[in-house]
C-alpha cells in the first residue's frame, strides 16, 4: 500500500493537498487498523499470562457496527 501511495503522490506531483478518493482513504484507515491490531495482539497475550484470559474480554462485549 505504501508503494502505491508513493506512486500516486509522484504522479500527482507530490502534493498532499489533493483530496483523497474515498477508496484510498478507506484503505489507509484499514492499513492503520491492521497495524494497531498487530501491536495490540501480542501485548494482550503478554498481559493474559499475568492476568488471565479476561484481558481479551468476552464475546458479548464486542461491539457490532
């Protein structure tokens, strides 16, 4: 994704002021979410070793959107 973003900026002259297309914005948000989840997962595993599996919450606690 980063490569595609860099190529798009190069084609547009590198201006970041150009409005992002909705699909590009959503892909960027997804990329950020995946990065955050990848960091949170191992941290929760480490925490669960000291505090138990309750650090993951319950199925009922997961919000649906």
